[in-house]
C-alpha cells in the first residue's frame, strides 16, 4: 500500500513539474530579455566540454577557464541539468543521450534539431565520437595477464556484434545497428569466453558520458563470456588513458582499468603504435536552456559569444525570433564568378550553374541590383564581393563566426574566399601587323600588376594582395621594351569579370602612362567571357567581346585551359552574405546558407 501511495505522489510531482515548466510561460511572454545569461560548463577534464568547445569553434576554452565568461559555473552532468532545469536564465550543454525535453529545452544547432537521425545523416554538426582504449600492458595482472587481455579484446568484439550494437543504441549511443555480426559467429574467435571467468574482475572506466553505454553492455557481455565480473569506475575521459597506462596505473591503483572510454579524441601523447583504440559510437552535444526560455536555435557563433562573455543578455539572442518574414533570396546569374565562388564556398556546388536547385521565388540580379534590393528589403539576402561591401548601407554577415575583413582573408580565418584570375589571348595573329605589339603589351600589363605600384593599386581597388611581394616598376620595365615606345595609337582591350572591373579600371590608367600611353578599353561582361573573349578560334578582331586580357572571379575550367595559355592570379577576394541593416542576424554558417538557398529555411524566424 505504501509503495502505491509513493508511486502516486511521484506521478503527481512529475505532472506538477512538467505543468510548471511547459505551461503558458513557455512562449516567453514573461521571460526577462534583459536578464543576464548564467553560463554553466563542465570541468576541463570533461570530454563533453572538449567536444562542445571544439564543436562551436572555441578550442581555447577546452582546458582553460580563464577565457570563459565572467561568473561561469563549473558543474557535473547532473548538476548542470538540475541548474538549467531550475534557472530560467541558465545555459549549459549535455550529451544527446542525457537530453530530456520534458524537463529542459535542447536547442537546435544551426536550425537542425538534435536527433539521432540528424546526427547519423551529418546534418547535426555538434557531434563527437565515443572512443575506447585498451591497456598498453597487462603484465601487472601477473598470472591472469593473458586472460584479462583476451577478455578485453573479446569485449571490443562484443561491442561491434549485432547484440552489442543494439545495446549501445539502447543506451543512447548512435551507431549503425546493421553493421555487426551475431555474437554466435564472433565468439569462436575468442575462446576465453568458453572458460569460467567468474573469479576475474573486469575493470572498465573513463568517461562518465559513456558510462551508460558501458553499464548497459557489460552485464550481457559477462553472461556471454564466462560470467566475468564487470566493475565500473567512470571518473572522466582523461582517466581512460591514466587508468590503462601501465607506467602509471598498477593493479593496486584505484583508477586502474582494462578498458577506458573517452568522449573526446585521444591526444597524440596518449597514443602509441601498440595501443589498441577504436570508436564505440557517435554522440551529439546539445546546448540546453530552461523550459521558459523562448530561444529555440543557436549557432556556433552564438555559443562562442555566450561562453566568451561577448553576449551577456538573453535579449541579444531572443530578439531575433521577433524578426518574422519570408526570406527573399537573391543570386547572381550562372555566368557570374561571384556566384561560382559563393556556392562552391558554402558547399552547394550544384547551384553554381543550375537555377533549378535554388529556392522557389529566387531572384537573379546583378551586383548593383542585388545591393539595392538588399538595402531596401529587410527580409532579403544576397552576396557580394568583399570589395563591394558597404556596411553603412547594408550588413555583411560573419561566416562561421569570422568577420569578413582583409586580415581574416589573408590569414585564412575567413574561408568564403576565391581567387581573381587572369588569362591572356591564346592567339594574337588576328591583330595582323600589330600582333607582336599587343602580345608584348599584354605581358607587360601582367608584369605591372605584380609590381610594387601595381599591387598597391590592386589593394586600393579592393583586391587582397601581399603588398611586399613586388618589385618597383622601374626595375621590372627593363624586361618590357615595348613600354619605351609610343603606343598611343593602340587600343588595349581588357574584359571578363565585372567583379574584377574595379581593379582593372583602377590599374589600367597608370599602366597606360607607364607603357607608351596605350589606350585601355574595358568590356566587363562576366567571368565566362574571360575565355570567350581571348579565344582565338571564337573571338576575332571584329567581335564585340574580343579582348587581350580577360579576368575571371572563378577558377578556369579544364576546357578553358591549354598548355600554351598564360594565366595567373591577380588577387584574393572574399564573398560576403549581405542582409538589410535592420536584420538582427550577425553571423551565418555554410550549412544555414545552403538551407536558405535550397529553400529548406524560408522564414527568418525559422533560424531561431
């Protein structure tokens, strides 16, 4: 009778708790957006912390509390869950296997829900591997050394069996349950399991994130391997190595184990050629908040800002959910090098030259049209060259949390970048008696672009270059005697990409003055015409597109290149996703951009 009353009281308490945290307040109406974010984290030995900080792009916080937000609180897994469950303004993170959405919110990451299916498909990116490590030396176990080593190997085999994988999945590990063979087929390779092992204690430890998997699988393994006695001591991922290291962990050591689990990657110093390691399962890490917190999705950039202390108020994030409007998608046409670089850079290469894969209702627009549209439409998104970015008129989004600046492009930190390339004519004979002169002028123009003066002008026009790599034109010009002649009667035709037009029109007047007053003429109609206009077979002297030097803001294709064709790199550029000044978003990821341009995310509020 007492047991029944206790059960009834427990059910009432659970119902009351769920009702309190999931009722009318769950829409965030009473949520104080000015409240300070209370940051919870695991300690520096935690594999969950390692995976979380690595995953959000904040690796310096993996084992250094000094870089964290002021007032952060270190807490274990259960403590963190309890704190977040009871504090509306807290944020923490847990393994997906610990997630209980009845008690607290698990935030989507880059708009993707934290589910096993999304982890297995690769869509949910904040994931990590659960790893194992066997002892490097079993000799500390004396006469039982061989038996313990054989049992350890059998345990690994059992984890990869049909039965083992099913139990790992049951315990929350994400595995391909179809990948194993039945234990009945595998056990023949492990004769130790035919023996009576009931007098042997099989010690397992390491990560407490993997403890549930280990304690789920070990009883069935025991029954299938001579009733060996499993003993668990899960004290953290670092002890997976510490407890299996023969030099530091003897039989009498409290941490001594035979199989150690880790929820982080092993470091190089923890690995040796003879050390047996492997993967148990995949797990995801989930940022968690109180049930009353209206925030539903975060990015790696958001989490970095929170955990570094750059964002301290919930309102800075929650306000994005008020931004509710259909996303208006703008793109360049399929001949554009900017389009090519953008879609290549975000991992959506199918859209480089195929409008059919884009979001319904997309709008094709040139560079200036796109800028004007984004400037006037709060719900528009487009992309431009970094050299076109004008933050007084519209907002350039960070990419993967990195600001679009020249310094970040040169350092490689900002990765949505491309090269501006050039191509010379393959055949100047169409110019008759002036053929040799035009070819010499084209070569001199390339040399000038790489001179000290040329590089300075390219940088002035927005191209990203190493200004220290050139020589003065006064030195370089000696190799180009054509520039000592009067070239004022010759028209030097330059064209191709309109993204490179600013560079070309900036540099050509000074080149003219330094090369016999040759007359530059520009016709920038797109990157594809860099090849079309310099191809002798298709572009004669009377062709409107005919040029001598063609610029491209994409890479040339194999069919555009021939062994004798002179090509090179003018500068590096970056491509920046742009939005209206009133758009509350600051940063975007490749994955989110792909989903927007595919039409999988259609409303700005969907991102939160």
